[in-house]
């Protein structure tokens, strides 16, 4: 499967309502914001990675924003 660039995945996450939580050690955590509050739904990216294989990540473009 085609690898996706992290910066493209981050753009899609932000478009779908995720926000970057303050950076932690080796990961950037994105939490889904619902009604202005941080939910328990999150994902993260490693600082060192520039792309992820789609077989290991959700293909965000296939999901519609509700």
C-alpha cells in the first residue's frame, strides 16, 4: 500500500476535529475535540517519522466528517 506523509495525515486530522495536545517526549498526540472538550479518542505520530504505511494507519480520507 501507498505510504502517507505525516504532514498530510495531520492536516486531515485537524480538518476532522483533532487538535495537537502539547508535545510529549517522542510523540505528537492528537485528541478529538467534541464541543470544545478533549475526548478520549486520540492518535499519535513519532517525531522521527515522515510517512506511515496505510496498512498500519486509518485512511482518514475514506471517512466523512460528521
